[in-house]
């Protein structure tokens, strides 16, 4: 009897994995968009702190990013929310972003 309950619990645990909601960006797409968003944030900080601009067109920067990537702000937000609820996966994505930024920094400026 105990073995039966253990088997039932194991099956329930294995079958209750939440599937990804529809309309999310792929992990690769999300990683690329998030990387570009980090570059936008760095640009904004530079413009505010170094250049002392009073206003920065943040909205237009992100609009251009989403258009260039062929996605919507809603898709990005929905995907970000999905990964924010899964901190381990989001950390892995940020690790990939840091690695890519370090790789880019090591390359000669073109």
C-alpha cells in the first residue's frame, strides 16, 4: 500500500509541471532582447549622468528595440514575468548575457 501511494505521489509530482504559456518569446529571443535592453539602460545612464541630458527618449529606444526584434512590448513583458517567477532560469539567462557582454568587450571596436 505504501508503495502505491509513493507511486501516485511521484506521478502527480511529475505531471503537474506548468507548461509555458503561449505567446512567450523563445529563451534565445528573450536572451537577445534582454541583452539589448541592458545596453539601452547603459545608454540611458550615460546620457543622464555623463552627458547631463534633462530628458532621455527611453520609450523610443525600447520601441526601436521591439521593432528591430520583431516583437511586441507585451510579449517581452509576458516573457519577463514568466522568467521572473523562475529565478533560477532568469539567473541562467543573465549569466549568458554577462558572458556575451564580456565577449563583446574583448573584441576590437569596429
